[in-house]
């Protein structure tokens, strides 16, 4: 997972400090790290449960499919094209929302 940091500007002569944002820090804006979540070629696990791709509906058990990021297809909401390591009923590439993708 990518972490972003923000410089805190102060009004006195102290050096700006850097603060890490935690994954559960909901106070930061959603687009602070826009476009930098996953890289092309990155090995990931995807939750396909309940998604439909090319006429194939993925069952609830398909929660941990392994694949590689091909490219980002949408920024709002963030979606990625993932090439699966295994074909499911002939489907080997799926567009997946970022919240269903996890680092391997």
C-alpha cells in the first residue's frame, strides 16, 4: 500500500514536520494519493465475489484471485484492469474497483 505524507507548515521558525497518514485516517481527502495506489505489472489479490465480467458472474467464493495490474481504467471511482493468473470460464482480464484489490 502506498502511504502519503503532508508537510505541516508552522508560523514560527521551526522546520516543517512530516506526518504519515494511516490507512484508517478518514480525515484526509480521498484524492490525496489519487493515481498512485497500484502500478502496472504489480502482483495483487482481488476479490471478485459478486462481480460480473464478460457475462460471467463470480460466485461468493472467489475472494482471493491472483493477478497483475494492467492499467488504471478510471480515477473516480478508481478502477483497474487486472490480468488474472488463472482464467475463470474464459475470462482472464477483469476491471476491478480499487477497494477490492490488495497487495500480494
